[in-house]
């Protein structure tokens, strides 16, 4: 049954929710108003006074959940869900700890509510969000602080918030297996329990059975980094009742977190991460799982069964949930290949989806676009979990940050016309090592040579794109006659002759021209944290809805790296298995460039730079080879919009006033941890 309104057709259940909420707004105290914030900070009035377009409940029309439930009176409880796995081989199936906060008034009326769930390994070891919040408990073990704003904002609006500890972390039994069956089942079992298909208890061992009769079974998962990765993994099981996921800076295939076509991205594998996030008790009982992680992830970079188990992309056809992807285009931790290949696989199988792409690094949208993020997420959950016909599913598919704080929208993404990639080819220039990039193929016999220098990074290469340097070969277009948009993922095919038996290759695309960008290489990865706070929902003792504001951390630069790709040349015959090289023999390999969306302005130039080790981003090979490129057999296939016009004429290169602009700092070495911040 549906009911017609001026906004369209609304499921009858959602209509009842809205009508009941309107009645409760009269009968109950305003549960959505935050209690007093610390002195000198902003209060919930900042939420109440936003215009209707920002999503404030009091200013909104019909078709939106409103903050009518008391947050202070909300039920807070913990249960332990049986995963049906025995990861630590102790003869008992593992139980994962689940902390819940839900509206008491709905429970008293016998009304069931949907769930917003964040499953994480970080609730005790590392913290969540920009302020590294951890779960806290009172003297009786009842949950007090739920990290992040989801509980403060959504519980007064009729949702339950569920925070699950992955197996082997915090209060859960079992072992961490870094994206494998245990991690995914830790969260899937909770989704099943919320829908009445799994068992839970009121204690870690023994105890009484607990049912989720208060849940209507409709669950949405959200999380940044590791948490969003788990959401991807659970969705890829096709579990019923998971209606939507919101993966933020999330991994789609764990092999691609540790390797790029055989080139190691870190000097350790998943066993390091497992040890990092496990509880002290788990470290003592999970040695066998740790050994499996070491044995299954050889540092050779070869694909193994361990990686197949942790590849969610191959199971995209099972996804029933809608997907709202958020990623920083300069994320050098969970690199942008992850969202690109996941997005393409979801599109292939017709999954409902939406995407936000920022200029930041590994940053949550709450910290780079808060005033728009919260109401957008509200509408998203209202539609997929409450059933409101609020138009979010018909809104533009993509929001892309073009300059710090400046956003554009696209009806579809990637941009239309980019499915057929444009081929650009490198050629020799007037100086060795500084060539041209255009549509004409290089003549047979044209070459460029460079020697791997593991101390230098893409930043150094880009700053010297117009100079011959020993460690890279650069190829540049003429100044563009019109803007040129890169939208999606490209690839670069290289034919190279190495001087040694092992070699790594890097390919980067660079926008050569002055710009103000977010300083993604800085400590905040494009944001700076301020002292003042804004409040998003309701507060109570021990769990504040007020969070520090942020602002863009910007830098003026003369060039910007916009896409990257890396490979071990030994994977020339098979991207999943490396082979020794014969010095002096040419090999052809195709490097996948990470997905992005960037507009190179008219007057700027686009550069393709090919080098060896990209310092800070991949580990060096055992040798320092000299590589000779065969330019007639090297090309870049790029998802470009406007290439014919942009490359058709000449334009002046923009001048920079004052002293010459430099690039950003070199990429900082990153621990092999999908960052908890």
C-alpha cells in the first residue's frame, strides 16, 4: 500500500512513522536539542537555525524523520552475537560484542526501528573520527560514549545505532583476519541477528538468549577506512536486509591495499595490521591465524587464495544494497583504485549508487563538508531505511570538489564520453628526458632512459617536469587551448628494457600550472582542525554531539599530481605473478592508473611522467635498474572529456606572480593501517 502526497508516493509504513512523529513532537520533550556545550563553543542552536535546504528537522517538510525522541532516555545495551565461526579454535563459536543505543519511546510503543551500523576494529585500540573517540562504559559495563555523531543525530530521529566490535577486538571473542571470513562474518552475523536469523546473548559466554524484536530488520552500514571496508565485504555476501552501505575511503580488494601489480606498497603485510588492532587477549590466542596471514601473503606480491577471499570486487554481482561511495582523490592510504574498481563493478551489475569525491586525502566528509554531509546522509538513510520518497535516489549521482570547498555535481559518473579512452603518446623533445605528449605515435627507435632512484618521489619528478633529470622521463602537452577533464580510471602501457633482473615502474599524470589545492600531503591531509565546535544532534553526560570544526588546509602549487599507477615489471606476462627479468630484454606491461576526476584548465599542460620507485608510496626493488623506454610502444589511454578541442591549438601558459611556486611535500611514509582517524 502507498499513499500519495505532493512529494510523490510514500510507503504506508513511512507515512505512519511521519504521522506518529508529528504527534510525539507535541507529547514529548524536544529530544533533538543538544544539552549545553562546553563554554566558548557553539551549541545545537547552530543546527536549529540552518535553512530548510540543509535538512534541519524543524524546518523540513513531510517525508523526513524528525528529532522527536529523547536521546537522554534512550536505551543503551550490549549483546554478544554468535558468528558460528571458531576462529581461535577454542572449541566454542566466537561471539562479537555489539553496543546498541535506541529510542525508548519507540520500544515502549512496540514500534520497530531501522538500524545504522558501524562495525570496526578500532573502538578500543585507536579511536574513531578526527578526535579519536573510543567507546566508554560505566562501572556496570553499560555503554556510555558511542563514537562519532551517528547516535546523537539519528537516534532522536527514530533510528537505532549499533556499533559492533570485529572478532578479536575490544570485547569480542575470536581473531582478526584482516578482511577475511572472520571480519566479514563478524558484521554479517549482526545484520542477520537484527533480522531474526542469528543468535545473540547477554554475556560473552553462557548467558540468556537476546532477540532484536525492536528492529524492523532494515540495516544500513557506514564507516570510514577499515569500517567501510567491512561494509563492502558484507554487502558482497548478498545478505538480505542490508539495504544500504556508505563506505568512506574504503578498501575493495585487500591485495590492492598491500600491492600494486606486484609492487609492494608497504614493508609488511596483513599480519602487522592484525596485531595492531587485536585485543591483548586475542594476541595470546590467535598465533595460528597470524601465521596463516604471513604464509598466505608472500612479499613477492604474487596473488594467492588469501587475496581471493579478500577480493570483494569479484562478488559485486551479489550486492543488493545501495551504495554511497565517498573517497578523497588524494588518498594515499586507501588509494583511489579501490573506489574506482568497486564503482565500475557495481555499475556493471546495476547497483543503485552515489559518489562524493573530495580533494582531500584520507578524510571523513564530516570533516571536509560537514554542513552538507549530515543532511545528505540524513536523506539517504531516510530513503533507504525509512522508505521516504525524498528524491535522493533521483538527485545528481556525483559531487566532485574542484577547488578547496568548491563543488560541482554530475548527473552520472564517470562523465559521459569517457568509456572510450583517448590515447596519448609520448615522443622525444629537444632535450633528453623531456619529451612531448600528444596524439601522434613516436617513430620507431625513439627512446628515453632513466635510472631508478628510490630516494625521489612523484613530487620531485613533477617539480622538475620541464628539466632533464636522471631518475625519470617526462612528456608534456603544449598549453591546452581549452579545459581538459580526466574522469575515471586510465592505464599506461610501457615497453621498457631493464639493466637488472628486477625493476619497478611508476606512472603519474600531472597538471602543470598554478593552482590552490588542499594540502593532502600535510598532517591533516587537506584539513586543519579548529578549536570551536558545532553540535549535530543531542548530547548527554559522557556522549557529546559537539565536534571540533575544520577548515581547508590549502597550498599554492605550480603543479598537481592527479593520478598514479605502479607495477613490478616482472608482472609483464601475468599481473598476479612476477617473473625474473633478463637484463637487456624489452618487456611490455600495462599499469592501471587510479580513478580520479580532475579538470586541467586551459593554458595548463598535462604531463605523463614515468619513473622507477615512487618514494613513500611503493617499496624499491632489490636493484637500482636503468630502464630504456621504447616510445613507439608506449602509450597512455585516458578517460578524457574535451581532448579534441583542448589539444587542437596553442594557448599561453599562465604566469605565476612573485616567486616561483613549488609543489607539496613528498608523500609521508604511511603505516600499513587503514587509518583510524
